[in-house]
C-alpha cells in the first residue's frame, strides 16, 4: 500500500493548523453551522486514531471512537497527535493489512440496527484519508469565512483524483 497520500494529507493538515492562532482554531464559524476548525480537525484525527487502535482487535467502529475535546482547542497537542499517527504509518508494511469487521450503529425511532461488514485495515485507512480530505474542504470554508484562505494551498481539501483530473491526467 502506498502510504504517501496519507502522509501528504496529514502533513498538510499539521502545517495548516501550525499557522493558526488559538482564536482562529476554536472560532465558531457561521458557514459551518457553528462548528470550528478545531472541531473538524479533532474529527479527522479521531477517525485515524480509531482505525489504528481498534484494528488490533480485527474490527473498527468509528461510532465508538474516543472523543477528545482537547484536540479541538490545543494546537500543540494536535500537532503531537498527528506526528504520532505519521510515525505509526511510517512503521506499517504491506504485510500489516488484515481482514477486519467494520461496524456502525443506526438508532432511530423505527430502525435500530448494528451493521457488520467485512473490510480490511488498509481499506479503512483509505476511508480515513478520504474522510480527512472531505473535512479539509470544510476547514477551507472556515478559512474563507475568517479571511484566512491564503493559509491553505489550492489543493488542500481536494481529492487526489480531482487534482489529477484538473491537470488533465484523467479523462
């Protein structure tokens, strides 16, 4: 598996939050219905952390992730956490892929279900990367609202396939 794209999106995220001050990081943004950049950052990091930790038990359920509010307020802690994830990814090898069960819970008035699907660790890592890119695009909206869009690269929050399409590499 190619881990470079994971390293790219996480390093881009780390570099961006390193440019922000605490007020911008934790500001509630109207365009995001009151969510902050920090909240989206925390959400991204928790999905990666959840995948990495739960996969050791051959399962993953993002609904059961640890929610650490400190990550949405404390930029240095966030940078340390990304560095830890990057270090973990650096140590992974092809042989580290494994089958696992993906679970999630849906609980509504007329529908209560636990969904278990066969997946793999590397497939779930790729999901985390796609999820990261999606939330980066939301962070970009917050940067625009705060007039800080100049801090983000044009490709921040843009899927790799879209970047390739824009370059004319994919038809």
